């Protein structure tokens, strides 16, 4: 029988629980001295890493497969039309009612996360593309509807990938997931079966690309801390700087854009999301693009080529210069820069404030709802600050209409039916992160609405459960 998570993270012999490495909330903009504007589009991050240079030379990942081990992929998304070629499921409950399923419908999504990741890798439409728009996707769901899974599910999924590796030209496996525990050295002995299967795939020239985690910490979550993975930290999409939420370590192999990345959502829609979950697929797709030009090489050789042609991206907290992936030298006319790494002065104190890491799923508000000329905000996430019962992190986006917004109303309910509201100033950003002072004891759910300059209150979102 599976034990509680507190035991899972301390006893190696028990099943280990993993979470989707999606952004829970980022406090990055809290420390900015002025509003920072971002273009929420793959059309920003793709040229930022120079992948468009490869596309212009027709290196687009054609002939290669990228495995997405995640929460399933919506193969009917127009952004992923014709991309999903194989499906599998290794989860607590698969669509056929068992714990394992292979074939059409097996990777039916239980959450938007996997579809977003797949879009970053291989999506395409008339206005933007993923990193490897002609690569094919092998979609595997290992998660339940709450965004958690166990080590045994991951091992099963990777073993199945190994079993089909002779039939398909698999360049990489993307795993945007990890434990809440942060490791500051190799964790090869933490889950031996996981370490073993990742090493076996590497021996077959298949890179297992893993997000470093979003714990605001010096170190990496598992399995990114396994030596034979390709670990990835998150940077911004407009400057060479590691995001505040990203885990980072001297052993982190690469970094890539992972802030406000606009990609495919469920039911044919799109969404912006931030996290090392969004950085990893930029790298997983890059391995497919590399194979388009240079053929099949060892994982170490490909990784070294990307590291040697990378751009330094500084983590302000640890002073580590991560190796931000860049295509310009390998596929364009750029020159390989010299990268340097600076050790943190005090590793034992370089842990940033953690945030709750469970996944929340809630109904999206109507995309086209308009009242008094005000559109409906979209709440992306709400989390309690884990060490303080007086604050919430709020992550939302707002699509401006013709009506000017003076502020937002944030309203929360409690289990005893009390309610409280707070005004939030309009920062004129497309994506907004707020640190809301409010009692979180027994809080249940929250909603919000935009307010016009004339004082009119627009349509509220549906209530979003607080975690």
C-alpha cells in the first residue's frame, strides 16, 4: 500500500511520488523595479534560442520521435495535428480501466500540462511553431487527475520506450516532472530502477530530458539529479537570466526559456505557462532538430555540442551561469561563446522560499465572456505561501479589451461561508503575479473580476480552488 507523501520523500524503499513540474506561482515580478512586458508566444522563445535558423535551413526534427511522458496529449489539438503517432498509459487508472494501456486513446489527457509540453516540442500553425515542428510525438500518460504519479509508473513508461526503441528513431524523452525533495548531488542511488532504465536509454543514444524543478532552490529534484539525464533549468524569454522559481545547480546540464510560454491547451485552445516544465521541452525538441542535421550521435556528444554553443544565463541567487541552449552556432552564423560557472558562496543557505507543489485543476472561465466591455480574467494558479498563513500567491492573465481596467477585485470564500475581497492594482501586464495578503486559514476558493475606470465590475471567473 502506498504511504503518505511525507514518508515517500524520506524512505527510499517506499514508492516515491512525483509531481508535474508546472509553475505553481512565481514571485519574480514582486522584486522588479518596474513592470516587465513579455510576448506570450513561442514566436518569442523560438527566435530567442535561434531555432528559427535551423528551420530556415529545413532542420525541423523530421524523421525523429520525441516521447512525452506526462499527463497525456490532446492529439486533436490543431497545433498538434498529425503529430501524435503512438500512445500509451501507465497510471493508477488508464482509459481502459486498468493500470496499463497501449494504443489509440491510451494517452487521453487528464490535465493540460502534457499538451502544452508537446506543443513546445513539435506544435505548428500559421503563426508559430515549436522547436521541432516536423518531429513526431509518442505520448504516454502516467499521471492521475491531480497531477501526481509514482516511480513505478515512470519506470514502466521508460521500459516501454526501451522496448520500442529499435522500431522508432527516438531522439529524446521529455519528463517535465519531479519530486518536491531537492538534491544537491547525484541521486543515482535514490531510485535504482529509474537510474538503470535512463542509463539504458542513453546507451541507445536516447536523451532523457528532465526539468530541474520549481522549488526556488539550489539543487535539483529527482529524476533531474540522475547523472545520465539531461537536466534543464528555466530562463526568461527576453534575457539571459535564470528565473527565480527555477532550481539550479552546477551539474544542471542546460537551461532554456520557461517563462510565460504560450503553447497548446486542451480543446483546441492555447495558454501561457511558466516553469521548468516549459524549459525542458525546448531542449527535448532540440535533440530532434540536431538529429535532422547531424544524424544519430551519442547523448553526451549532442549535449556537449549544445553546451559548447550555449549562451551564459546567470542565476542571480547562486551566481551560477547556466548554459542556455542556442542554435545560432550549430545551425546559423553565430560564434560559440565562452561559458563560466561560479560556485555559490554558501550552498547550505541558498534555498529560496518554497511554494506548494500540488497541481490544481479548475474549470476555465469563458474565453469570450464580456461585461461592460471588460473581458474575464483567467486564473492560472492560486497557492498558499507554505510558511505563512497570511499570504496567497495569485497567477492570472488578462486579455485587454477596449475598456480600460483600473483594478481587479479578488474575492475568496472560507469553509465557514465567510467571504473577503481585496482590490488589486492593474499593472497593465498580460500575465500577472500577485502576493495577496489575506488569511489562508480554512480558505476554500477564490475568484476575480476586472474593474473599469468608471467603477463598473466585469464578469467574475468561476471559483478556483486554493491549494
